[in-house]
């Protein structure tokens, strides 16, 4: 696992993208999908502290720097009265497109974990 994502553009030139940039792209893209209320909490524990994969705010990313591929685990809270399967599919499609178009990397998998439903408790 790498602490930075690199894309080699020629023998002498290279572009380096910080993992936090990829996390931000994925998080904002996920939140833009209709039906997503907010990002959820990732599973915790001691093992999370020792992982070397970038993770923050409901997003965990595993990057293969040599193959320039990404696997994302997204933890979300959905709005009530939405089709959860449809929301998950839309998240997968939009995040895959954003990573490919903005960062220029291929996506192996986008795993969506629905953690809760955001019901209004003030009714």
C-alpha cells in the first residue's frame, strides 16, 4: 500500500496525487448522489489504527500504485423512502466515473455499506 498515488506521464515527468485528494473526490461525489443523507461511520477497532490505507469520513481506499487501480469502501446513511439498491448503484456509478475522469485511475470495486437511515426524529 502506498502513502501517495503516482501517475507517470513520461520517463522524466511524474504527477503525484495525495491520498487526501482522492478521499475528497470520493466523499463529495458520494454526497452528491440523490438519496445519500450523509457519510456513515466506518467500523473501528485497533486494527483500523494500524492500517496503511487512506481512510476518513466514511471512505476507505485501497490503492495499487503499480497498476494504478483503486478499491473503495463507502459507509453511507441514506434518506428515508429511497430505493437503497438504486442509491447504492448510483453511488457506484458516479464514484467510478469521478475517479476515472478526475484522477485518471481505474476502479476495481466500489463497495457501498448502508449504515443507517436518516429519519427525522423531530416529528
